[in-house]
C-alpha cells in the first residue's frame, strides 16, 4: 500500500537508487506531543514507520538500510521511556524472527550489546542465526550505538594488534581501520536522512558518513512515509557526488 499524496511524489530514477540509506529516526516524541499522546506512543508510531520504510526501500532495490534506534546517550532518558523503546525492539525482533526468511531481510546490529538484557541478547543471537541464511536487503539496527565509541573500540583493537602481535603502526590503513568497525564489509551510506528538523549528526556513523549525501527535513520520523522517502531519494539523485574530486 502506498501512503502520501501522489501528486507531490517525484519520479525516481530507478537506475540511481542509493545502495545504502541510513536514517536517524528523530521526532517521535514531538509527533506524540502534537497529538496529546505520551512520548512512548510516538516511539510506537516510529517503530511502524521503520517497518514500512524497510519494506518500501527493499522494494526499490536498496541493499542496506541502517537506522539509529538507541544511542549510547539514550540511557539518560526516563526509565519508562527506555523500557518502552526496548519493548518495541523486543516486539519487532520476535516478529522479524518469524518473517525474515519469508521477506528475505537480513538483520544486523551495530553497537555495544553487552549491557542489554539477557532476553534481548537471546533474540539478537536468534536473528543473527537466521540472517546467515537470508540474502535480501540488510537492515542494520544501531542499538546502544555511538560513533565515537565505535571508533575508540576500533583503535583499541588495532592497538592490541600492534602491542601484542607486533604489527607495525604503518600497516594501519583506512581499509584495515574500517574492517574493525561494526560496519565491516558493507559499503558506506550513500544517503543519510535526518527527519525532525535538527541539523546535526548526533554521533551517528561518524567514520562511515564521510561522503554521504545528507537530507534534512522538518517532517517527523513517524510521518516519513513512502512519499517522503521518495523526496529524500530524489534530492540524492539531484546531487553531484565528487568524493573530493572535481
Ligand atoms: C528519537 O526521537 C528516537 C529514539 C531515541 C528512539 C527510536 C526508536 C524507535 C523508533 C523504536 C524501536 C526501533 C525499532 C528498530 C523497532 P525523539 O524521542 O528524540 O523525538 P523528539 O526529538 O521529538 O523528542
């Protein structure tokens, strides 16, 4: 089913669909407040928007979709809100475990999963197991994720190789560094979408976003339907990517 006003929809160039799209799912709280609902209702609507977006992007041929679900800083939120987000993730993972093979979606997780509950870790292990057998779009859920934390972990891992195994520091290349990130083996995002009106990166994929095209919109994440995603992709298709060249 298609959402959004058809007359506003740009026509997309099907030969220039971004391979990897990343999104900061911002604006859930404000979406709920505007409707006089608790913030948690906004996250619930945000979770539905995420599932709708994943299905739509897969239908367009996007190969990787990375979303910021919970940052290393989000633990500072009220306990009730943290629990509500974890509850939505729990529900999503249970559904995904049932449907992943059928929908041919692969799920990966970026972040420090150690502090998560045993239940969540078990669900993640199960989805990783199923992912081994699926070949379709890869969805990366950033969970207890921080871009700086990811970089520090990569540095530590390389420092260990130098100190323990005698690797010369000159052996550290951009490729080797990238291979120590959560995103090892997947291409950098081509397009990073931030709804919700803020114009910042908020510690999201700091290394990987070096040459991503950015799309900022005031639309709140739960309202990011197919028509709004088309606008973001059309904006990307209108950009000239030079990667530092001329
Ligand atoms: C930011 O909006 C959103 C979050 C911190 C949580 C995002 C989580 C979900 C959409 C639910 C679970 C995810 C999956 C993958 C099933 P905000 O609360 O900062 O909004 P505001 O800026 O309007 O307050």
